[in-house]
C-alpha cells in the first residue's frame, strides 16, 4: 500500500529537485526535464537501494517523445496513459501534441513530483499522477478511457518486468492504441511488436563520444 503523502517531506523533495536538478533540454525533443547530473547528490533524496528512474531521460521514452512530435495525430484529441512514466517525458510530449489529457503511471511517488515539475518547466498542464506497484500495472490499462493511446517506454527491462508489462498491455481495452518505446533490450517480446520507426537515442551511461543508438517505437500486437 502506498503510504499517505507527507506535505513537509514533499516540500523538501520539491525544493531539492528545483535546486539540484536544473531543467535541461533532451536533444531533439524540445522538452526540458529536471535531470540528474554527476553532482546532483540524489543519495540525499532517494532511499538506500532506490533507483531514481524519474531523474533520467531513458531512450524508449525519448523515442516515444520524438515519434509523437513527428506524428501528433497519434494522440491529438485522445486521452493518454503513460506506463512506467518516470520523468513523464512521453506524457508531456503527448500533451504538447494535443492529447486531451494524460495520466502518468509509476511505482515511485517521486515520479509524480518530477512529472509535475517537468510539465511546469515546459509550460504544459501537469499529467494526472497514478502511483501503483508494478504488479498492479494492469489495473491502470484495464481502466483506460475509450479511444486511449497507451505509451510504454523502457518497461521491458528484466524478465519479471516484461511479464508484468505484457499482462498490463494485454489488459488494455480493444480500442486502445498501444505504442512501446525501447532501445532493443533482450526481454522485449518481439513476436508481439510491430516496428514503426527508429530515432536517435542514448542509453544511460553512454559516453558523449559514443554514436547514437536506435530508439525504436513499436505497435503492440494483440
């Protein structure tokens, strides 16, 4: 169960993000995010053993953002659900492209704060935040509104995550459009994916001198 919000703790976390993770533009997307750098000191904010996925621009989310910028009709006028939203980059790209509303789903409560601050940094309305553990991801997709576009960036990162992600995407209403963004991780169920486009993207830890990788956008096959 998600603990109740602590306003004082939330205020400290927001002040930390504003002070130590200044907004930086994600190349090619036109979006600015509060991103971690070498001197951000996130260990002072994130519990021991925690992983601040929301503090980085992951390649699958970047690919989805680039795809929505190139194909805004994919989401224009439609509700959007961003699974494993992290920084909220895909949800924000959808709102900028004309989505009627967006919901950012993540297991980390700090991701909701990051998505809100990132929306503010881009002059966009904040996506609705939904905090759910990974094993309840299917609840959000099953309840997706009619005609929704579901965005899933970087959620096939290990075997268990891939199992949960597959169950969640299969639980979506039949009229939903489902797009998956990924750099080609080994746990991708390629037999369920139809490649749509590839965009230049960098994985976390790639040195600046390394050539860009291909960040793929796929359509989920029922």
